[in-house]
C-alpha cells in the first residue's frame, strides 16, 4: 500500500521540529508524496524536513475548492 499524503492536525500556534517526528516516522514506513501539518500558525511554510506547515484556515479553504487548484488537485 502506498500512501500519497499524510496530514496531521495540531492545535498549536508554533510548530517545532519535535512536532514533526510522527510524520517523519510514518514516512519511514510508507513512501509519501506529501507530508502536511495543519495548525494555527499565521503563515504557510516548509520546514527543513520538507514537511508543509499550513494554517488551518488556508488548508480548509483549499480543500473546499477541490479540483486542480485545491489542496488535493
């Protein structure tokens, strides 16, 4: 089984490298195209580990759009 996207939701305003550990561990078990943490940070960014950190409101807005321009497109 190949997972394409792993999404973890955190109720934090600041995501640290400690918060990335579970997604990185999962990526060791199954190849992932995207690793995402959805949180309360104000800006979208990419961590040094390659994990996408996305504000919750932005994530849900993109998810709602769907299609090619949405999160899963």
